[in-house]
C-alpha cells in the first residue's frame, strides 16, 4: 500500500511544485514589502516625533501580542464588514505585510538606537541633512546590528507563509492538506511538504548563522 | 465601522471565551514545561562530544527550525493515525508544540552556556573542580541568568503558536472566535475579543521578560 501511495505521490508531484511556486511568490513579495515598510517605520520609531513613535509602538505591540492566524482572520473576515473586500491572495499579502513590517521595524529601530549620539552630531556638524545623515552615516553602521536578526526574521516570515493556507491560498501547506485527503499517508505527504520548506529556509538559516559570526564585534 | 460593535454578544459568549482562555493557558503551560525538558535533553546531546548523540540532536534542531510549525502539526495530526497511534487532537497539538519549542529552547540554552567565558572554565579546571562541579558552580549559575529572558520570549511565541491548534479543532481561544463567527457571523466582535485576550497574556509575559532582562542579565560595570 505504501508503494502504491508513493507512486501516486510521484504522479502528483507537479502539484506540489505549483504550491512551492505560490509559496515562493508570497514569500518574495512579502519579504520585499515588509523590508521596505519595516525600514520606514523603524526609522520613524527611532526618530524624535513623540506621537508618531507612540502610534507605531501601539501597532507593533498589537502585531507582536496576537497570533498571526488571528491577524489573518481579522484581515480576511473583518475588512469586508468595513466595505473592503479582498480576495484570498491579496488578503494574505496584506496580512504578511502588516505582520512582517512590525517585526522588522523593531529590528531596524534597535539597530539605529545602537548607534551612538556622537555620530548624529558629527553628521550635523559636517552639514549633512537629516536624510544624508541617515543614508551616509547611520544606516551603514546600523546594518551591522540589523542584518543578522533581519535574515533570521526572513526565515520566520517564510515559515509563516504556511499560515495563509487557512484562508484557502493554494500554497505549499494547502497543497499538502488537499493531498492528504486523497492520499491518506500523512507522514509521507507532510514529509514532502516539510522537505520543500527545508530547501527554501535552510540556506537562509545558514546565511543568518554566518552573518551572526561575521558581524560579531 | 466600530459604531455597531455589539458588546452584548461578547457577554453572551464570555463563558465560552473564558473556557478557551483556560484551554490556551493549559496548553501553553504544559507545552512549555515539556519543551523545557525536551530542550534541555536536546541541548545536552547537542553539546556532547559523543557523535551518536550530537548528530541526531543537530538534525532534530535544524529540521524543526527550518519547517513551519503548521506543517509539523499536520505531520503529526495526519501522520500519527497512519502509524496506528490515535490520540486526541489536544495531545497531538501539545506534542507538536513541545517538539517545536524544544528545538528553539535547546538553542537558547546552548547560547547561554557558550556565553560563559572560556577563561572561567579554565579557572575552574585550574582550581581542581571536576566537570559536574564546574557546571554546578560556574557555568550554570551564569548561564541560567542569561537564558531566562529569551526563555520568556519563547513562551510568548509559544502562546501565540498555540493558536494554530485551532486548525486541528482544539477548542482554545482562537477556535472560540471561529465558532462564534460561524454561529453568529460576527467576525469583528469575535476576533477583536480573541485578539484582546492574547494581548493581555502578551503584556503580562512581556512585563515579566523585561523585568528579568533588567534583573538577571549579568553586565560588567563600566
């Protein structure tokens, strides 16, 4: 029976590759938007504007304090009540962007705060504008602190894409879930799903470990 | 938007929410306790120089860390019955959370142990302490302080991860929200209340983690 199911699984393997492609797409788009948003929010959070800092703080606490599934349900079920109807795929991307940017915001703000005040002052003294100070002085140095946890966060984000399967996005985990109904070999099906995730995230884990060693002062 | 937020229905469902909250507490507490044991064992194997223990521990930690928890949960949920093991969903969920957090905890403990400076171990050797004495008197007292804040951080993650058990129909907090949504179709009330309860747990654990961070991390005076 095992052998029979195994050959069935080989037969529908292209289905899994499709799921993998979907996961890769979601992961890639989310990593991009989360990084962008996270940096903007992180810079604002480490800045001087009290009100802005407080608002971002509330947002970050909300995201960090609630499970990602609940956030997806909020985006997918509550937004329509307020007149914003989203299909599963954009809803998934939106939920990922909300969740990921909050975590990256904290990493970026932490990195910027780790830079001593003297660097800002030196920037001002050299006649650099605020944007120039950030771009030429602060961010390049903060990157050393930001990069290792950022790559670690990327791994977590890629793994979290599995949760968007709950709203019916046909990504890798959903493919496994659909398959296991027809091929009742849970161990086999989800080993395959796990192996495919492993292929994407393990290289990033190694990269994160490498950066951590490399950037350690 | 929130003008027609219906508090009455929340009060009506409050007993169910409290049951869910209690279930989330129970699942998280049992899982973190078991994960601590699993993590300690995995870490002990990971740092041992005995290859038969070391490599399986590395494989366990790396496989868990590079696959999503949801896949691990489904792996057990759909996989255990094919092995002829039939356990209730809640136990499947606790096993999955234990195995998942165990791998992370193993790494946290290892980081704590390796954070102790080599010179201190050498000083211990020079003072004639044996391996267990060095662990007992030098390494563990310092390493434990360094591991408490990240362990509390991991328990925050675990509480949030326990929400995924709702997907294998364990009746916990998130599942109560789903139930209420399907019975009354009031997702706003349901999921914002669920989020509120998770936030309460989060702030308590966060306060504890921040406090331990201030108290327990050994810092050199300068």
